[in-house]
C-alpha cells in the first residue's frame, strides 16, 4: 500500500476510542504514520500517551515503522515507546519492518531490544514474514540478532520453506547456510524441495539439488518432489528431477505411480512425457486396476486414446467385467472405438452378465455404433446369461430401426422374445 493511500484510510483505522482519547489517538498516530516529526514532538510534549493504541491495537511506533519513517521511529524509541507492543493481530513493530522490508528500521528496533522471535496470532515470527516476502537484508539482521531459523509458524512451516515456496532464492541460500540441513522437514513432513517442486520453481529446485537435496525424499503420504511437480503439471521441473535421479516408478502410500496420478488429473502432455521417459503404460494401482481403466472411469478420453496409441493392453477388464469397448460404446467415443478395434480388442468379449458391447449399443439406441460393430464382426445372435440377444434388447427399448438392422444382418431371435425377463444383479454399464 502506498503512503498516500495509507494516509487517506488512516482515520478509519484509528477511530474507536472516546472523543478526547480518540482525538489524541488520531493526532499522534497520524503524525507517526506521516513521519511528521514536529507534530509527534508537539503531541508528546502535550502529554499524549506514547503507547496509546488505536482500535486495531497499534501504537504510533507501529505506524511509523509500517510506513517506513526511520527518523520518526528513532524519536519515538528515544521518547520511550514500547518496542514490542503488538496489535490485535499480534504483529509487533519488528513484524512490520520485516514484512515491509525496512532493514534499517529493523536494525534500529533490534538495537533497541525488540524480541527477535516474537509471534503474531498466526504463529509467525518476523523471520517468517521476511523470508516469505524475500527481504534478504532484514533476514540477515534477524539472523545476526539470534533469530531461530528452524522455528515453525502456526502451520508447521519453518521460514526456509516459505522462502522456497515463493522462489526467494537469496533467502533460501542464506537460511541453508544457517540451518545446515538441506532436507529439513516441516510439520507435515515435506522438505524444501517438495515445496519448490510443488510451486514449479525450477531455479530453486536446481539450487537445492545442487546443495545436495534428496530428490526421492518422501513425506507421510509417500509423495516425492516429482509427485508434487506432476500434480501441477510442472513439466520442466519434472524433466530436471528425472535427469537428477528421481525415480519415475515411485509410488505414494496409496500405490499410485507418477503416470497414474498424471492420468487421473487428465494431464495429456505429462502422460505422454512420462511414457516417453519409460513409465510403465500398463502399471496397476494398489487395487490392481490398470491406468487406462482409471482414465476411462474419470472420462479422460484423450488420455485413453494416448495410452492406446502407446501400446497399453486394450483387453483389460473394468468393474463388473466390462471391457474398454463397453465403456467406449456407452459414451459414444467413436475414435476410441476405432483405436480399440485396430488394436485387436475382442469385439464379442462379455461382461459379468454375459453381455458383449453390442448389447450396450442396442440398448442405448445408437444406430451408427450398432452398424459399425456389425461390420467389425460383432455376433448378432449372441446371448447373455439371461437368454437375451441384441434383438431382444433393441426391441424392448423401442429401437425399431436397430431391430430391423439386426434382423437384416441375420439376427434370428423371434422365439427368444418370450424369454423370461429377470433383474440383473449387477448395475448397468458405466
């Protein structure tokens, strides 16, 4: 926020006291926030409380610091202002100097005895704020004054993790030298490399690995830095991690591989890249489900097409014994259908109810797909476990044109029209 805007909004911030004290608050706080040394002196000489707080709990010293007025800060300190008096947010003047990057003022406050590791209501110390924003000079002052470089904020994050997540390389480099442990972990078990990879900060990733960071470090969910990068499709970071020894086949605690995760997220470019790098196109989940089935279940059509083109096994089974052909027919994915047939999928393969994919097309009334499947060799007289044929299914659904087509192509099921109808124990094709 610029100083001019701050001045315009100032009265709204400080109002909240009684009339007399409110006027004093506005006058002294306003003078401090504008760096008006004469008015500051006049107010103090008139006996105004130097530590009077506005409605947000801020003192005049806080406002002088937050607005960057070094001389006003010095005068207030000389006149006895409380150096550690915090506002309602818990932020002290030192927090303000760290957050806004006023290194000279930070040094002045520290020299005046400010608590270097004071915390705000979020559990953040001045070092957390300086590291987050990237004020390296303030970070130096704080560290030289004994700031704890390993202290965690309310979210369990040490300053170096915040700097890493924001790509503040100079701060990260400085903190590494002070900490010594390149793989220091936050409360949730992540390392700096996890954070940098998660945010796609390639240069920080390079710096951390160059200093010896573990490229395959895992945290409680079993994810490595490369998992974090893949989740957000940071291709360049993934390429670098792989070049530096990241395990492309590593799985998290749920048994999900990098390729499975990318497929689930629908990241086509990432899936292709990983396959070209040697990822197993037929890898299965912890439950034994192939990647291509995952993609189908999530309606990731482009991923399914890509996996087929890259040689994935097309004869795998989905839930209830359904094939990929059942899925493609139901959702009318014609290009996938053509790919599956070209790859040699069994067009008459049955699901757990004994129904091949032609039943799905007949039931759904999709004439074009029925015609295509017949031309590809689908058996028009095949029966499911309930004695039904495609002709029975089409007739029951009122699809007269499909019934006529099936009859023309050799379906002979007049006697089966009387076949008993039984409820299937399994849900419909999905």
